[in-house]
C-alpha cells in the first residue's frame, strides 16, 4: 500500500464509485476526497468507523492501515531508520502487556 489515501482511492475505484458518490456515503465533499486520495489532506480519524462500514472492511483493519500510514509518515519526516518499526512493535507489545489487567487467583 502506498498510502492511506491511495488505499481509499483503490477501494473506491474497485466499487466504481465516483468521488462524489463515495463522499456522499461517508459524509465528505468530493474535493476533500480528491485531496485525501492525492495525499494533500489527512483523513479524519472521526470518520474511520464510517469508512469501515461503507467499505465493508472490519474496523481493526481500517484503524491499523490509518495509524500505520500516520506512523510511517512521521518516521520519514524525522528521518528515522527502518529500525524504528521494530522498536515501535516491541514498545507496543510492552505497553499492551503492561496495561493488561491481571486477574486474581483464588485457591
């Protein structure tokens, strides 16, 4: 996947929707759709659930694609090495495990 905007464009075109039709379905005007697809405007995080529903793709997949794109752009902007992705994955696992509530054991 080239970018989240490119993903949106490919999914829209698969369904043979115009930018106007697609925008009407998710509540964004067609000029904003064009800017999102071309990478000149960010997709709103508040529209992710609506996007998942319209495209009939599970929310977790859409959410992962959105944040992966966002993270990759930030990493590029700050000239991080490719290693940053491995470090981020390990950090994410650590945070997830740290925040997991531990149940109590009763004997």
